[in-house]
């Protein structure tokens, strides 16, 4: 009876989970509802199978548990720890395990496709928003609180369409349909006016193109489409050149100076750490308590080193390396290539913004 209920409930919950990532924000959102439901089903299935050691089956999963242990120890012992910040990090490690278990059950491709569906319709809404609703200088973010995070969220979906546009021996109609999807997502990505998301998209797309080139995924039509895409990107950039230039100058004068000052101060502070503090850090979410004017880190690795020490940063790094190493023989497969390229883009983006609490980062790690 329980198995029959699982069979009936799991597909709609996985559907909700995949699509819900388009409706994320800082507060409790549809994504969290889907994650809680999925986590309940995962726990029931895990309990039913009595596979109590499943979290320890893979090295990457053990590293995730060690990272969670560092977070818990920080909550308990470090005096500057922000408990809420630490609990959110633990919650996202839980998201990682939900995604791992869904992958274990064979739902990786399904989740990625549904994630793309949600991203596409949110981006399609953006065209209407831009034509009739937006104000000059306003940045598109859909349901997200931050256009930088929304732009980053769109990147894996963009890669999903681009692979299918450029893959060899693809039917013209199928290629055209995917080109439409990629164009809609590209437009929404531009409207976020997020330099970090643009950089992430460029890095991720570059990696996908390299994978496709070296694994001989291109045909003659692929190069034609690729050339046309470059032209479209240049035209799009020229059409938005005025807005982009104004935006760049404004961001340079407003936030960039504070970020550079913040980086310098953070590195100087870390260089003065005692050996003990360098190893364990000051505690989860403590960075703002020491920064200038409570300014956020805007750098994932500086935050991890400052708050969780070399142990936390090292374990996070091992988690990334483990995901890449585990999939090293399957990098030519579309889903794996898209996820690995998306992860690489987020890692670069993490140099300029905090990415630790991005739900889709932990989803990607779990799916890998």
C-alpha cells in the first residue's frame, strides 16, 4: 500500500519541485513547499527500504554531512554565530540530499526539464513586462528578490535550449523551437541588468561549446546557428547599449567602490587571524558584524573562510571537486554537461556575490 502511494505521489511532487525554482524568493516560497513535500516522500521511501547508511554511500554525500557538522558546531560553540544563517545553510544541505535521492531514483533529467519549463515561462512573462509594465532603469527579476540571483537561475535553462539548438543531426523544426526558447531566456537574462549573471552565462556557455566541440556534437547547421546567435547577441547589445552604459556607470559609482573597499578590508582582517580562528572562523553569518557598515561579503569564498574557516571552505571545495570527479566520464552527456557548466559559472559568479544560499546551487550539486 505504501509503495503504491509513493508511486502515485512522487511524480507530481517532483513536477512541483522542478517548476517551483522559478518562484523563489528570500522568504518562504513555493520552492520551499515543494522541497518539504519532496523531503517527506524521500524520508518515507528511505525508511521503507531500511537503507539507513544511504547518506554515507558516496564520498560527496559524506563530505556534505561533514560540512553540515561544521555548521552545527559553529552554531553551538562560536560566539558571533548567527543561528538563523546557520539553520538556512543546514536547510540547503538538506535540499542537496533531497536532490541526491531524486537522482538516485532516476529523476535527474525530469527535474532539469521541469526547471527549464519554469524558467522559460518566467522569462516569457518578462517580455510582456518589458513592453508594457517596466519603468526606465528597472531590472527584471520575476518572483525573485534579487535580479542577480534570477539572472543566475536562468543560465542552466538557457544552456538546456542551446545544447538542443546546436547538437548535430537535429531536425529543423526541433532546432527552431529550441532556438525560440533560448532567445526568450537570453532576452530575460539581458533585462536583469546583472553583470554577474552575464559573466556566469558567458562562462557556462563557453564550457558547453567546448564540450560539444571536442565531443564532435556539431554539424554544418550548428556553425550556421552559432554564427547567427553571435549576430543576434551583438544586435541585442547594441539595442540596449544606452541602458547598459547608464547602468554600468551607475553601478560603478555606487556599489563597485564599496565592494572593492570591502574585499580589501576582509582580506586584511583574515590575514590577521590567529591559527585557531583561521581554522574554524567566527561563525555562520558573522561577516556583517565585522565588515564596514555591515556590508555583505559579496564573495562566497571570503564569507566561507571568514565564517567557517579553512575547514568549512575546504569541505565546500571538496564537495565541488567530488561532483566534478564523479561525472568526469559522463561530461559529454547533455544533462551532465549542462549541470557541470552551470556549476562552473556559479563558482565564478561567487567571486562577486554570495552564492552559498542559492537554492539552485544546491539543486545542481545534488543532481550531479
